[in-house]
C-alpha cells in the first residue's frame, strides 16, 4: 500500500501538467519544455530558453521527494549552444529566478500531486 505522501501520478501525466502550468509562471517570451525522465519516475527534465537576444538555455532535473516536495538540480546552462560558467552573479540570479518559478509550479500542482 502506498503511503499518503508518495507521488502516485503517472510520469507522463505529471510532465503534461507541468508543461501546461510552467509557461504561465515564466517571464513573457521565455519558453519551456518539460518531459518525463527516462529512468526515474519521480524526475522531470525541464529545458528553459530565455527570451530576447541572450540565447540562454537552462536544463533542470526536478525530482519529487514526495507528493509535495521537489528537489531541483541545475544540469546545464548554455549560451548560443556553448556551455557557460553558471557561477557568475548574473547567472546565479537567473538560476535562482528559474528555481523559484519551478517551485511555484510545483505548488500550483499540489492539488494534482497530493491526493
């Protein structure tokens, strides 16, 4: 029997829900692609492209610890197809902002993930 706090939503359904919800929380013009991880049923792969001339792309792994809590790992940052140093203050601010949007999306989907 599954515990009350265990994530029980099928991974493809969860990815679809995130794909619908995340763009509403991003800055105008930013684009996001969400897909289920091929190995871990509790992890989503999120790819965000920034709007404008920056040509920045961020990849995150969003893992559900339980039905409410997520763990976010930055997996890659690229500018114009080339990996960049994400340790600069500007990049850290952008990463922090996107992490906040990812947490907001998870919170907005609590009704769906926590039944």
